[in-house]
């Protein structure tokens, strides 16, 4: 267990020594999000023109105004939404790249601890492992798709005709069981992902199959689970705090925005620390 | 042995003319899914005419085969009838042994007729030729037997598993309209075929109904339960309903009953045990609704109100209204923020006033039934649960009832398919819900805005009090309003409201007014020959600093008087009126202050205005507000992206 705690500490040390990586990931997140809402901004400006109802909508959720925008200026809705989805897709690639960058950098720094850190190393390491990391993500995505399909089959094993059911109680029970099951699978999925990626970086082989098999064997090891949980606990606490604060400090907007950005920063920190600690743990 | 569960109704004065009175003994066979019944119909001729024919609705024949008018119109979805052939879920209603009070057997004269579409396969209207005519204002008794095969999971009625619901189920006599009643130029029967939308139009009467069911079944019904008699393995439930236009009942071995009271009315909730917790939502809601209508229209005069929340396999019967019994629809896991149970129970209870007591013709004038009900649904639910939270209030998504219905209407591409005056079966290609329900509610809200809520309430109360236990038409509704506004607002509406009803009832046009532009031009001294022909020069005059102008525009075809507001840079404002007739209208003012904002309909009373966004204009750019909205979306987007990257 001491190895777990040591790995976690080293994860934080890595973050502390490479704050510029955190800044880059945050800035790219902000930039992509900003670009994604560009069409929406143009759309809203054309919809509202100079209507003072924009202020009402800015202050709070207003169903009537939203629906009047959609019903009277609806052409732009599809464009705005497709733009949002496009950027989500791009960010998935970027997150694989950042994972590769962080883990590659941890390995590099361990090999050459006295070298000065340059940010470009993060990008170089990211480029080296990106496609292998992406393959792991794709395998994981495929696995989730299969799991979800099987869950749907289980959920609907008695058919979906409501007229055949005695009551909806068993449906809702089944639904919650599946949700819990999916959370557990996702938990172990993330352990698999991080250990597989660690092996990819450590062994640096073009074929990732061996790394994946090793990772599969490691996901049920108590230490792996403990490391994942240690990483998760602060995130869960901070998330709870954020949702609590968000409800209390919804106004003024700038305060809500700053709190939201701090929370986002913490989520990125979680990702960096997790990547670094898993590599330390696996190595 | 006889158990009396309800108080036997004391002889109370008649509330209605009690034209059609039924005495029915019913036997339910839960194995063969059949009903057998002997009926005594006591019918009074309400006219000076001699009646030699009777017409009956045989609703269950709509489900006899796929060629009925009901099936052809609706195209009942497969998910509702997927196993209809395997289980023989088809139904029928067969009348036999029809006799008058002179014991003449009229069975040979029974004949199916199709007054609406001549569809020979439709058997939902039965004509009986009388051997002994019913003389003017006289009463005659008729007896007949009938057998019905109960449909499986058909719209509104039927059985599934051991749940049974009987709506539009018994042979019901049509309405004889004497000359002058509603649109009748001469005495006539009004008995439409069973169409896929709209059901109600019946005479008031008393019902004495005995249901013979298996002893483990619990019965909920229209009227008051006056006794239960145990006979071997079966029980006979006796219900008595007075001054009602229809009779509906349901039974299941699984019903549990919760009770509460509002004034003299005993409210009973029939549901299944896993939905028992919903009583905490149903009872406060229905009591608020009853109080609202009590104060705004008049007292609910019946001793009972039964609310049925069917099980999931009985969903096909949910969300319906019947005399003194209504159905809701819910799932046991509904969070409190999804207000479907409240919405349905309120909507269906309002129907006790509009179609049950004010017995309009749902098939011919749907808006008077569903539309007025939707209008009150919005008022009651918004008052009860908040104007922005009365339909949904979940995870920050909030929506009020009125705003939900308005958005639903303007989102529909069927909203202009028919005028409000269309008959229910004329909505061939959609639009029934949008137009009959939502459009009516919107223009009634607009009317409320134009007249003021107090006058609106007074006129609606007058309409209810004048026409309860009668059969009004739209002309009667319009007459109440015309008379009322001429009296209360003679200067504003000297000719009444025909101009309004003409547009909203008989047309498909829409309403949209907007602020087109605001200009503030600096004043210049007059130039040229001003005071005399000898001096051509600028005149020094005391001028206001700006000549400001606001142009308002009518983009829609419907015209409504409009209030206009202009707001100056110091926050002061001026109000103007526009009759709304012209396509555009300007307000010009000479002022020392710039106009910074203009509004058409600033109080937001014209709810049928299609686009509220263009009703408001400011000369200041709204980019700050847009930035704020975009900022909120941006942060959500950031977190969404990060969440997805966490997963993979």
C-alpha cells in the first residue's frame, strides 16, 4: 500500500514541477470550448438583435424565450449543435494526446531527472504515444458499446411493451442495477486504460496487445483499485463542493464563472495526477 | 348480505332536465371478457315534436373490425393493438330484445346508420324505429338486452390482464335537439358515429347501475356506491349517479383506495399499491383545483369524485374525464419535478365543469370542451405550482403549464391545418391537440389580457352559471361575452367582441406584432420661409433636443389592439394605444431625452403573439446579455468535454 501512496505523491510532485502542462491543457480546453460556441453566439445575436428579452434569458432559464428563439429563428439551432458535437469529438483526441504527453514526460523525467523541463517535450512525448493511446481509447469505447448493448438487452429482456408489464417497479429496479453495474465497469475500465497506457509507455512497443493483456491482469489487484480510489476521492469531494457552491453562488455570473473554472482546473489536475501516479505505480 | 359503503343518496332536487335515465344490470365475465346487460331506458321527449325514431351510440362496435370509421381515421398504432388478432382483442356491442313500454318488440327495426361518412362498415350508430312514437314532452320506457365483447387495450377502454375499464361502453341514446337548440333549425337527432377524436354529447339523466363482478374485484365508478351485495363467489356493486351525461366504471382485484374530502365531496383515489405514495401529490392538487373552480365558477355539486391512476398495463385508459370519475397517468418513479400527475388530475377535473356540467358537444365544438379546460388548467396549475415550474422543474429545467402549451402550439407544423371551429373528425391530417387544446387556451389567455382578469372571471362564471346542465353552442358563449363587454367596457368595445371571435374561431391566421425601429434625431431650427416671405432664414425657436420616432409593425394577419410603451434614457416612460389595424404605426415625440427602449404589448397580455422576442427593442446593444448566455454554455461545454475524456 505504501507504493500506492508513494505513486500518488509522485503524481502531485509531477504536477507541481510541470505546471505549464496544466496551463496548456486548460487553455486548449477553453479555446476549443470558445470556438465551439462561436456559431451559437452569432446565432443568438441574430435571433435577439436588440431585444431586451436577451437579458431575461441571461439572468435565468426561461422556457418561453428559448422556445420562441427556436420557433422563430430555428435554422441556426442545428448548426450550433453540430458545432458543439464536432468540438467534443476533437477534445477526445486531445485528451488522448495529453495523456500520452503526461505519461511520456513522467518516464522521460525519471530517466533524466536533471534535465531542464521544456514544454515542447510534452508535445513530443504526446506525439510519440498518441496513436497507441488512441487505440486503447477505441478499444475501451468499443467495450463500453458492447456493455451498453448487453445492458439494453437485459433491460428489455421481457419486451418493451408496457401493456405486458405488471408494474413498472421491476423496470426501475433493473434500471438502477444496470446504472450501478455500469459505474463499476467504468471504474475498472479506467483502471485498465491507465495501466495499459503505462505499460505502453514503459515498454514502448509498437504492438499494444501485450500491454493490454498485462493491464487486464492488473485491474483486479488491490493496489490498482486503491490507487484509483485515492485519485477519485478528492474529485468526488470537490465535485460535491462545487455543486453545492454553484447553487449558492449562482449570481453574479462572474463569480459562478470563476468557480466553474476553478472546478475545471481541478478536474484537469485530477487527470494529470492520475496519469502520472499510474505510471509511477506501474513502473 | 348488504354492505352500505356510501351514504344512500337522499332525494335531491334535480339539477338537470334528466332526459335520458338508465337502469342497468350488468354481468361481467372476466374469463370470456364479455358483458351482459339488461337495460331500462326512461327517455323524455324534450321537444314539441313527435318522435318516432331513437338513435343510439354503440361505441364498442368501433372496435369490431379494422373497417370502422374510428379505425380508418385513427389508424390505431400497432403498439396498442399488436396482439389484437392473436388474443382476439376485437370487440362488439349487440342489442337484442328491444321493447317499448307497450311490450312491442322493436328488434326487427334495429338498423345501423352512418350519418357522418356513409361508411357501411361502421356500426357505431343504431337506429330504432318506434312502434309507438314518443309524444311531445312525454316520457317512455324502453327495455333491451345487450351483450358486449370487451376490447383489449383499445383507446380509452377495454381490458388488459385483470384490469378492466369501461368507458363509452353501453348503448347510449343520442341527443334530440328541438328547433332553436344550438344549430338546429328544426327538430333533429344529433348522434354522430364514433370518431377517433372527441366523444361527448349526451343528455343528462340518472343512472342506477348494478355490476355483478367476481368477489375479489374492487369497483370504481361514476356516481355514489350505495351498496354491495355478496352472492356466492361474486358481488353486486350498486352505483347511483344523478344529473350526469355518461356513466363509466372500472374494476380490478388490485385497487387500493385512499380517501379525502373537499366540502361535501368525498374524493377517492383508486390505484395500485406501488403507486400509493402519489396520494401525497393527488389530494392536495385536486383540493386546490376544486377550491379554485368553486371560487371562480361554482360549486362542484356531486357527492363523490373518483380518481383512478391505472397500472402500467392499463395506461391506455389514462388521462380521461368521465362524470364524477377521472383517470390520471403516472409512473411510480416520477420525481416531484415532473408534474404529469398534477397536470392530468387538474385537467380532467376541470372537465367536470366543461363538458360534464356545461354539456357542450365535444365532437362538433371541441374547443368549448378541451380548449376551455386547457385554459383553466394553465391558470390553476400556474397558481398552484408557479408559472415557471408547474409542468417541469427538474435539474434546472423549468417550465410552466401555460408556457409549455404555448411553445407546444407554436412548435407544431399542424397548427394552421384547421380553424378552431372545425369538427373533431375534420382534423384529418393532424392539428387536433394543437388547435382544439392549445390554440384555444392561447386566445382565451389573450382575451383575459384584453378584458382584465376580473371581467374575464365574471363572464366565465356567468357562462358557467347560465349554461350548467344545458347544451350551449359557441353562439351562446359569444353572446355572454358580447353582452358582458358592452356593459362593462362600452367605450373600448362598443360592438362587442365579434371581431375577435371571428378571427380566432373561424380563421387560421396568426398574430405577430413587433417593434421595427427606434430613431433619435437631433432637432434642427426650422429653415426656409417660415413666418413671412421677406425673411428666409433660420428661426430661433424653443426646440426640444430630439425628434424621436418608434415604428411598430404588424407581421401577422390577426389584428388586436395593442398597448405601446417607449422608455427614455432617464428611465421614464410613456404609453400609447394602437388599434393594431394598420400594417405599421409610428409614435413620434419631440423630447429632450433620447428613447432608449420600446415595447409592444409591454404587459405581455397578447399570449397568442407568435414571437415575443421582437416585441422588445433597445437602442443599446444586447451583446452583454448574449455574452452572458454564451458564457454559461461555454462553461457547460468545457465540463462536458472534460467528462467525456475522463471516461475514455
